[in-house]
C-alpha cells in the first residue's frame, strides 16, 4: 500500500498551478489540503474549483499550523522562498521549493541549517534534471558508457525576453535564467565548479541594458574533477525554445538535441523540412515537472535524501554570484572568492 502524504501549496501562479495539477492528477498517494496565495481573484477561484482544490486561502500561515500537513510545496516569488522554507521546517514539514532558495548566501546557509536541525527533507525544483533526454545523458556519464567526461556544452535560449519590469527584479540573466544551466552542468559533470568566467552583452534589446542587465551570455566553467564546461544563453531565439546538452568523454559523446513533436523530416524538390521546436518552456518541460514531484514523494516514502538538495541550491547560487562577479570584473572568478 502506498504511504499517503497530506500537502499544502504556497503560490498559485503559473508554476504553482502546474504543481497543483500534478499533485491532484499525477502524483499517487498525496492529498492536497490547502492552496495559499496572497492574491485570489475570481479566475483563480474558478480554476481551483474546477481542479477540485479543497481549500483556497490568502492566509499562508494556515499551511504551517495545519497539523495534518506533512509536506509543503513552495511556488511563491523568489524573495519569499527562504522565509517559507524556514517556517515549514520549524513546523516539522518536509519541503519542495522552486529555485532558487534565495539570492543571498547568508540567508541560504541559515535556511539550510534550520532544515538540518529540524530533521526534515528539502528538495529544490531544478526540474531539468528529470527531463528524459538530459537524464539519459547523465546516466551515460554515471555508467561510464562515454568514459570520463571532458567537455560539457549547454545551449539555453529563450524564445523572447521577459518584460522589463520583471528583469528589474530578477537578479539578472546569470542568476534568473542561467541558474538552471549551472545546475545542469554540475549534474552532468558530477563535480562542483571551481572557477567560472562569464562574458555577455546587450544584443537584443537596449532597454535591458538600461536596467543594468545583459541579454546574451557565454560562460566557461572549470570543475574540480577537471571537466570543462561551456554555456551559452540568449533571451531571444526567434525560432523557439532552444535547449541542448552535450557531454564529450574519453570513450564517446552523448548529445541531446531539441525535442520536436515528431522526428519526421519531409523531403521535396524544393526543400527539406521538419516540425518546429517548442516555443514555450512549459511545452518542453511539462513532463519533468511531474517527475520531480513524484521523485520527491518517493524519497519521503523511502526515507531518502532528495536531489536536487538544498546543498545543490546553494552551490548553484554560488556559481551564479561568481559568474556575475566575473562579468563585472572581466576576469575568471574562483568559487572560493564568493563563498566566505
């Protein structure tokens, strides 16, 4: 018999709704008691009713005080993550939290210490680790199928930039967007980053530069195990959501290209064509959101430590901060310089 868990969700925005739907439809052995959001309008009420949400509230504290709730899923704004993780841990509730834990290193470390003392489990939502293509590459590395990894290449390009108002508060491309790629590089290398060199520019929209950010970036990583990494980012790939990973090793190479609805190519006298790649990240990664929550609750049932862990969340932010320092100072930066 599957052990059941009672869950509360904080945040019912775009990502929150995905988690809520997966909890209700795709994750066995869970009961969703409460969904809390600071803003509840008629549209959200109707959606929650249609989904079968038992209780919708603006009082987030109800999740921490509900004695039935075993685990909390946090999908609220980034600036609330560490606060809510701490409150959940102090209430002895396990936590799944969207990335990042925080953008401040001291708050992250304080949060991880509280989680450790409370004896609860914490998983950070780096969903791309659960993508079927990228996990297959990881499996090829871990099994030794392609030998010792030597070079990792990651391409991650959005179809269009977010609103300027969002960019102003995002923490910048190297934290907001590349955070997934720092994590993917660490995941594939099976090692921690030792040094990063990042460069970038404003090649798409001058308004992004005016608010102090970049829209195009390239980073070179050196890992403790000797692996080298290359990441390129763009806020605008007009042809779609461009997501590719390659790991080159001593015995071979594993490459994951873009997903398409099918692999058919049409050949005519005029041209060769195939279906376009997904244009939106939800199209590309929807299945991975389901799998990460399934993995989280499997860990709770089996009393295993979840991954990506809180420590993974810390390491990814360390790389992001070092990359930002590298961009500002135009030099390679060692992770030890920012982890004090």
